[in-house]
């Protein structure tokens, strides 16, 4: 994959300065002026599932998480790491690569998925 000759300059739209992934999900939803019911209906999940994510009791499947980022108009970096800007251009993944990543994550046990979320959150 080729890299551009000059780094991209990214201007953050807003800052998510909260401590947990779930709290950042809630802050992003509120910043997008969406209710839990709106988001649940758009993603085809229950309001209870969304509440569990926002309260750090569970984490959405990877594809759902990607849809959540798109719906909120934010990056996965912002929700996972509380990043406000990306220092380097994001990698461009092909649809097939995302599917492979999804299968890998889906193949993990619930405990392994939680450990991955904790690892990515650091």
C-alpha cells in the first residue's frame, strides 16, 4: 500500500474526553443528537443492547461497531482510544479484508473479545 508524500492534516470536530469506551459511545451519540431508540432502530439492535454497550457491560460485533462510528460521524480511534485526531492517514481496507478481520474477531471467545477491547483501549 503506498503512502502519500505529505502527511494529512486532520482537524478534530469535537473531543470525547471520557474514561471508558462505553462512555465515549454515549458522548458520541449525544453529540450526534440521537436517542438510544433512534440508534437501535438504525442498527437493528435492541435499546437494551445499546445501553449495555454504553455502560461497558458488552461490546458490539465489529461490523455493528463500524456502522455505529459511521452513524455518529466519528472514527473508531475516537471511540476506542479517545483520540481527537489521527497523526497518520488511516489504512484503507478492502471489503474482503474487513470480512477476514470480522471472522477472526468472531472466532474469539467472549473473554478473548473483552481482552482485545481492553488491549485496544490502552
